[in-house]
C-alpha cells in the first residue's frame, strides 16, 4: 500500500510571509503583516517594526516574531477568516474563542462571519442558551431571537453555560423577560376561568361554529359541563377537555411551547381511564385528541410568535 502523504498545515510554511505569530503552545504561523493588519487592526503597529538582519539564507527569510496568548487551535480557526480562505468547521467552543480573539484584536468583520454558523439547526436545537449568549456577544439580533424561541421547551431557569460571561446581566434578564411574556401569551389562549367562562383570548374555542372544536365535540350527557361564552350560546362540553385545558394552562405558563399541547402528559386527563368517560365519545377519543391538541398547539405557537425579544447586545 502506498504511503499516505499528509498535506502540511496551512500558514506554517517558513518561506511564506513576513511575520511570525508564535502561539502559547509554541506553534509558529507565517503570515503577511499587511494582510493581518488590514483585518486585525491591533497588528497595524507591526508594520512599523524594523526588519531584523538577514541570516544570508534567502530561502528562509528572517522575520519579526509576535508572541500571542491564544493556542494554535484558535489561530488555525482564525487565519482562514483573515485570509478569506475556505472556512474550517466550527463548534460552539471554537466560536467563543474566535469572539474573544476578535474582541482582543478589534476585528468585528471577522466576528460577523460567525453569524451563519450560529444559525446551524443542531446548535439552535441542542444548545439554544449557548447560542443566545454568543448571539448577544456578536450583536446578532436575529440569531438571538431564534435561540430564545428554542429555549421555550426547556426548564424555566436557563442552563448555566460558560458563554454567559460574555454578555451583560441585562441580556440574560431580557431572555427571562421574553420567556415570561411568552408564558402569558400561551396561557391566555387556553384560559378558562374558574366559572368555566371563556376569556377574549380563548374565545377562539367557540368562535366559528363550522370549525370550532367545542361545537364539534359538544355533548349533552351528564358527564359534561357548561362552557360559558360571553359572545354566544353556552355549550355543554365533555369534562375531560375542560380538565385538559385547565392543566395545560399551568404547563404553558412555565413552558410556553406549542408542542406540550400534544404531549402524553398534557393529554393524560383525556385518556385517563379513571376519569368519567363520556359514552358519546366512545371510539372517537383518539381522533379528538389528535385534532384538538393540534389546534391548541397552533394557537399557542401563533400567540408566542407575536412576542418580541428585547435585544441587548
């Protein structure tokens, strides 16, 4: 078998460039002063450094050396951005390190290139709190809003992530404030007052007789209860659906995500065999559960989508 030839690491060819960046782990990168200074303004002073005497070996020119505190792993990510080369793969930890370097070397243009990476679905879905913090640090309002929305299905208190050290207390407060307002909006659309009275926000339940869940699943048997409608006739509705809505209101107040409307725990009052079962719904409960919970999910998501995050970069 032929031996595999490994490609030499970029920016480590000693015959290239006129400046050496020496990292904390003693790796030397050979770069061009002018290019570095154009993208990382802090290095503009390097242009005024006197050139050292030559060694007489024209193949390996003598160059000034700048020692930096970052590791070679950081510069392996940073230099392709400086040179507009093909971007390497970025993890969230890499993005944080690039942000810290951009702050140190005054490079907002490089930092802005992290926006598209933070929009990656796997980052938003799996680490929304981290993405939120990085988006605030980077000044990416659209990314911060997307990440904040992704946090809504997670526990009420944000996970403790190292990236919070990059943002202000107000930025974290805005995330908690956003969640609170989303909870208020979500709970409003499923609120039935203690007297089984619909509110203006929950009147959608019986707004359209041709489409309404309440009319479709109304029932006159003894295992039903009245649902009082301010803007129309009262309806006798199956008790387990009222139990479902009352329980769901408490859930979405702290977890304002439409998906919870369709969860097995939220639908437990409907399928619980210990509940009084309405004979009128026999054989139809599964269809009802899918249809109605989907309607509720859509209404919750619609209400939450109208809540705006107050962005604090």
